[in-house]
């Protein structure tokens, strides 16, 4: 019985590893932030597309299919764990910082940072073991840059 359970979990884990990529993990987290304030703004979706092309090497030609895949993975997920685990296993602190900065860019896109967005980004930052000073630096750098662009 225990062998069958081990096999079941190892099959699920292997399938997850085969489909997961940095781009999908990042996209799922970006989408999660855009939904966290219960108002998924169209500007936030456009910002996610822009970030995926600019920072995560998703081609412009594939962006719509990629967004559909990422949205489906995000919708089917019941936890942040698969995404944060992949990031922890495959990214260094610089890449983690860049991800958190991208999450802040999505959060500020509608002109304000909601408490739920702030909480979720803080939670993701903790789950990927990004030092708190880097979390704060990403927030100040991103929100300050965005606010000065909107002025």
C-alpha cells in the first residue's frame, strides 16, 4: 500500500516538474497578484504580458497561448507551493528579486497597492526566502519608479 502511494506521489511530482518552467511559475504568481484584490484590471493583464515578454523570454507570437496555459495552471492550483518550490529550486537571489519587483509592477499598475496585493507579495517573498531587505528594496524601487512615471 505504501509503495503505491509513493509511486502516485512520485508520478505527480515528475509530471509537475516536466510542465513547470520559470516562465510558467512566474506567470502564475503574476496572475495571482492581479487577482488578489478581487478586481483583475485589464491594465494588470497587459502588464503581465509585457513582463513575460520583457523579463521572462516569452515570445510575442506565443504570448496569448502562454497566458492561457498560465491562467489554467493558476486556476487549477490550490497552493502557491508548486510555483515557489520551482523558483527555490532553480533561481538565485537576483532572479528572485526580479520576480518580486515584477509582482510589484503588476500590483501598482492600477494606481494603488491594495492590502491583499501587499500581503500576497510579502507571502511569496517569504516562501522564496528572499531577504526582507530585498523585498523592501524591490517595493520602494518599483513603486517609486512607477509613481514618478504616473506624475
